[in-house]
């Protein structure tokens, strides 16, 4: 499930960055066999379309679902309260690892735009979906 969720995070982040938008919240919806549905929204600490921020929030939402033995038939992730990325403040950070990931994220987006989304999958960007 985490691998599927990671794939959704990568797709959502790429789509948002291409549109120049940043969500202020994420909504995770799970559909179960039968008619069961579960949905929860979580606000982000700050609007962001970066894969790391979206992944952390999506994993927190999945953990909040507390899945044990449900037969999951559907999974959707939606960005809520979209803002124009140009109006979102950029915080200066001294975290060189995060800065390197943001630079790599932009490079991976350019490669995907040029050669197609299937060239670099989520597993190439993140070592493991843990």
C-alpha cells in the first residue's frame, strides 16, 4: 500500500509543480470491499508541492487509518486549498540534504518531461517506501 501511495504522491507533486500550485492540505480516501469508505484531511505545516513534504503527510494519513485487515479496493490522494506557488513564502534552510533533494527533484521533473513519466519511477527517487 505504501508503494502505491508513494506513486500517488510523486504524481500529485509533479502535477502541482507543473501547474505552479501548492496545496495547504491533503485528503486521503480509502475504499474497502463492499461499501466502506474512509477519508481524512490533514493540513500541511506550510503549503508545499515538494515530494518529501507530501510523502510525510500522506504517510501520516495512512498511519491514522489504522489498517489491519480491511480489503482495500481503492486509494486516492487529493491536494486541497490550492495556492499559487509564487505567493508561497520560501523559507531559507541550512539543511543541505533537503536542498540537495529539491535540486534533484527539479532535475527529475525535467527528465520526466523530456522522456516520459515511466523513465524514472518512485523507486528511483526514494530508496524504500518505509
